[in-house]
């Protein structure tokens, strides 16, 4: 983007002189003699800075700056006036102007002032561009699907994102609960603060307590120094508690206290800390059943479930399967440097008829593996991994299942360039299982 400026001034002689000076300095200059014309040019051109007279025939320049900022917040405005006063200068800055100078002083001051205004506008544009990229990657634009089921969930999530309400996301494994939690955060007033995620199944009780609340040095063996917990990391932002149904019931009591009071105590400490954190929790379990069994606190459930969103399984939104598959195909083909652009009708039919136990995560994994296995420019039914078929319907039914498995694992190992951890991830099996299969089939 070039350095484009807009001068709004009804004094044609002064406007033209200033435009010539700035043109010689390498700026692209647009001109308008009133506010209405100026706003029209602003909407059509990539303007970085507006230099505007305060006294315009159709609007006061001090009011104009508010309209400019509403249209393009990153654009900086410099006010010019024949009779400057301190009061007008203060009002201009309050309204969002970059600066305010008196005509006659502008010959000496305008160029260095303009350079600073352009620099600030360019920085703000970069920030705005970055925020848009983040929003597309982490906001609601990242949630794919046109089915009524998923669109209803997006609508609810958008509504609750504008509040500070605690949210409970329900749904089967792989339905996109973390994606929704990120979108809610990045469309909230907390979007410029931290989004912190933790899976409650990833830690034992004591370790999870330390992760969440932090600890003092000496609190337990190995606690050599003070540690900040995830609640502190997420202060003023959002904490996402995934698989909340797996949290130890004793730890649930401490979580309930934070939700009720906004206070907690680090492990091994006596000092109460205050925090402001929005909680988004998620589970694939039916918490009411756990309450009946005594493994989940009823009072915590009601605290968490003030606003529930139940995400549909992929089997409940079958019209989204092919668009999602096409998106994953494009992504993995690019990463694999393969010219695969489409799926044949047999491949699509099998996707639509499949019972998706792992939902979107399973579909994504399947497309990745199919791209790896394909040797043509089209994904066909016979490129589906062997475990996608029953033994009787397999297109390779002339081969034994063991041989199919051996060939499949070898292809994945080749793709992963011998990286067994990556191969195990793609195959969705444990690393120990992969080593056992390698030994069993004598694979390289």
C-alpha cells in the first residue's frame, strides 16, 4: 500500500499548495472541498491520513473525525485551522484526531507530523490485518458447516460471546468443542487477553491442582520455586477446561470457590489471590449421570451450566461431511505436495454412509491418510484405509487383512520418513502398538 493522503479544505488555493508540497514528498494526494466528498473518497481509496480543515461548509471538522474513525479506525486525522485555540485542540484529540495545528505553522510542522501519523496508521493497519487473520483462524469463521444444527450452535455461541457468562460445551469426542471455545473468546471483550486451555485428563489430581492454581516453593517435593497457575495466566481472559467431567471431586470444590468468589489460594500458600477469569468448560460425558454416581458435584454443575451449547455429532450434520472433507483434502494435498483436487462418487458415498464415532477429528484423520495412500489425482474408494471397510466389503478383499495392514503401515512410515511418533499419530494408535506391528511384519 502506498502512502495515500486526503486533504479536506474548502480553501482551494491553500489545499492545492499543500497538495503540491506533499506530492513532491512522494505522497499520493486526494483532495475534497467538503466533508461529504471527503468521506466518499475515504470509502473508495486506501487512505492512511486525512488532513482536514476544522471549518468546513457542511460539517465541523471536529465532528468529521468521529465519522472517519467509525468508517476506518486505523486512519489518522490531522486538523488544520486558521484560528487555533487550546480548547479546540483538546477537543480534537479527545475526538480521536492525531494532532491539531494552526495554518501558517503547517509549512514547518506538517511534514514531520505527517510522517509520524503515517507510521502510526501503517502500524494500526498491520495490527488490524493480524487480528483479521486470527479471527479467521480462531474465530467463528474457522467453524465450517452450513447445516442447521451447526449454524444454530454458532448463533448461540455468538450471543454468549458478548457476555461474561460461564459456558458449558457438550458433545461427543471430536465435535469441535475447543474450536468453539476459542471462537467465543476471540469474539468477546476479553479477546486481547490470554486464552488458556487445559485438558483435565492430562494430569493427576495433585498435578492438575498445581497447574490450575500454582504453588509456593516447598509446597511439595520438587517444588523448588514459586509457580504461577493457569488461573493467573488467564487473568482478565478466558480459561478453557476440557473434559471437566474427569476432574477429581475434591478439586471440583476449589473450582467452585473460584467461580463463586473469584478467589483462590496457591498450593502451599495462605494468601488469597483475586482473579477475573471467564470459564468455558467442555465434556463428552453426561454430567447428570456422574452426579447420580457421586463423582461430580451438583452445585458445580449448576454453576457451569448456566449457558449450555450441545454440539452436534457429524452423523447429525451429514450435509457438512463432503464440504469438510474437501477442505481437509485441499489442506493435506498442499502439505503433501500432491495434485489431488477431488474425490470420486464412490469415495463420497462411503464418507456419507460411514458412522463417524470420532466425528470431525476422525474425518480429518481419514482424509490425511487417504491423501498419503493415493497415487492418483482423485481420491477413490480403494484409497480408503483398510480399517475403514469391513472384511467382506474391502476393495482389496483378495488380500488378507494382515497383508493390508502391513502395506498400510509401511506407506505411513514412508510418508513420515521413518518418524514413528508421527506415524503412530497418523495411524491413531499407540507408539508401543506401532513398534509391535513393525516387529510383527518385519517392516523397515
